[in-house]
C-alpha cells in the first residue's frame, strides 16, 4: 500500500490546476444508462472512484472508451470518456461492486426507468456513518416503482414504466435528488421534487440531462420540476470544476502560508467556504484564471462553523477546516450536521499534537502553537486529506498511510502540492 511522506514547514507558491468534480462525474456517468446513444464527458478527473464506476457500468454492459491525449495537453488536463449503454445486458448491481462505492447504488434509477426493473445491492454502512437509502427508495416508489427488499437487495419494478409524481424530501439528500431527477426524466407525466438538494453537481447533471433531451427546470433550487420524455439521446458535456478540491487546496495554502492560484476554480461554487477562509485570515481574490489564495504574515483566526447543505459550508470540507483550526490563535467550534460520525480525523489530528474535544456533533478545537509530525492514517477520503493539510504545517515528518483513500478523490495530490514547494512524496508500498 502506498504512503505519503510530508516534511512540514514549507510555504506554498505557484498554481494548482483544479480537476473536474468527482461528485458530478459519478452521477453523470450513471446518467449514461438512460440512453442508447453515446454520452461524451470532458474534464473527467483520473480518480480511483471513476475507474471503479467504469467497472460497475461494465457489468451492466456499458462500454466506456477513454479518449487519447491531444497535442498540447498536460498531464493535468481532464480525460474524455465516451460512454455507450446501447445494450444493457444485466440489471443487477451486485454487492461486491456496490459495497466498494456508495454512489453506485444510484444506478437503480436509470435502470428501472429505462428497463422497467433493477436489482441493486444495499450499499451498507461506511466510514462516515450509517448512510441509509430509504429516501432514494421513497422517491422511486413515488414515481410508481414497486419496491421489494430481498436478501440485501432492493428490487425496483415498473413494468409499464414510471409515472410522474410528487416527491417531498423530509431531509436534503444529494443522492436522493439525483435519483429522483434521473428516474423522472423517463417517467410519463410531470414530477415535482420539493426540498431538493441545491448542490452545483445536481445542476451540472440536470444541465447534461437537458442536453440529452430531458425537460428539467429549477435544478439548483429546492423545487425541481421534471416533465418526462419517452427517450433521451446522446450529448457532450464538460464536468464542472471540483469545489471540494478547490476548498481543500485553499485550506492547505491558509495552513502552510504562501500565495497560490487555484486554476479554473469558480468562487460561485464555494462562497460559504471562501467566506470562512477569509474570516480565518486568508486573502481570497477571484481572477479570470481562477481563485487566488494567500496568507502572508497574519496568523490563523479561529472560526465558528456549522456544516449544512449547499449553499452552506460543505461537510466535505469539515475535516480540512478542522486541520486548519488546529493552529488558529484561539478556540474554534465546528458542528457537523450532515453525517453523524464524520470525525475519524479527530484522533489522528490529536496524534499530531492538536487539542480537540468532541461533544456529540460539535468539535471544540483549541489552537496550538505547533503540530509535530507522526505516522497517521484515516479511513475516508476527506479525513485523509485533512491529515495532509495538518502535516504541511507540522514540524518534522508525517507519514500518511492508506493513501488509496486519497486516490479515490484527489488527482495527483502530491504532484500538485510539490509543484508549489511542499516537501511531499509518495512512497510505493
Ligand atoms: N440520508 C438518509 N436517507 C437517504 C439518503 C440520505 O437519511 O435515503 C441522509 C444521510 O445519511 C445524510 C444526509 O441524508 O445524513 C445527506 O446525505 P446525502 O444523500 O446528501 O449524501 P450522498 O448523496 O450519499 C453526497 C456526496 C458526499 C457528500 C454528501 C453531502 C457524492 C458521490 N457523494 O453523498 O460526498 O458528503 O452528498 O453533501 O456525491 C465525498 O465526496 O467525500 C462525499 C462523502
């Protein structure tokens, strides 16, 4: 297993290209199941999760062709996927595939909408909590699917197709909203989705579906209306930039100090995160080329933050912000409201010398003068990268183990940081 070694104390200077968003790419790839024609996706990040979803789609008979390099492209340019679900050969998504990546459960929506049936393994728990799928199932039932749960599988049937209906989510759910929009796109009649997730990735997928011939309005707001169509066609779509990768490197610069341009980053995707960083003492400026983040001289100020669905502060940046606050001049409070158990980074940050106390969903972080390097590991993607951020400011050497979690969601992390002067390297294991 690969490890990452970081020697802390170097400031970051230069530019970091921001990749396409993982959490848009995954549902976009799944949306390819809705059409017999080819969906072409540009700016797809090279991530382990993308490869895993390719295997899952392959099991349904989907062909994924990865476009070759074009002249003038750098290793940081996203890849192009040509995805063809001309013939779906299997409507079952088995446990051994779905259990590796939760989002693969979402294939249930296009499969039942197009094929009239789907049998998809329940994803089970994961490192950040129980993460049930009851609301996704509720949405499909509201569109007329018969649902049965048998042997750990959800079986959805709609022999005569799905029909439009009203879906009112009692809780904001990104996966539930993706599922509802995809299923409703091929349902007969109109679907109204209330309390929909407003995340930019939901809008990105809806934009792509509309290019494919869907009739979706209101995506990006909490009320989405979908008029079903009988078939969808192919399209070409460019994945939007990854706002969580953007926020992560912005926190890294705030932690280490320095001045970095986050190329292609879009401030409108991350206003709440950028506001918190500014409050913490980072200088943030939007430029035509992306977002510039700098911290020179000034210390890190403590903050009070509560995670919330978009446009609030994202749960996917909670661990990274906590790493930054370990070195703040004062006491911070961070409350996690989206997932009940997303604090695995806490004990590892403590191993680096952080002072953090947990009380239910609230973490109190008392800033310390310095962190000290140590061997650490984490069991999820965002927790792992928070350890990298902490290590950038820690005295001495930190070894981050179980790097495969980072590879699920960060493309060429060590290259991007070392190009800006960080002492970071991957050690093949
Ligand atoms: N929930 C339910 N029932 C459901 C579905 C969700 O109770 O049927 C609960 C969850 O347990 C959680 C809350 O609703 O407490 C929100 O979960 P949501 O459905 O929004 O999460 P998700 O769709 O499974 C996506 C991202 C996550 C991100 C969350 C929240 C992808 C592939 N995943 O997950 O990203 O944290 O939305 O924004 O888009 C990550 O990238 O590291 C990651 C975990």
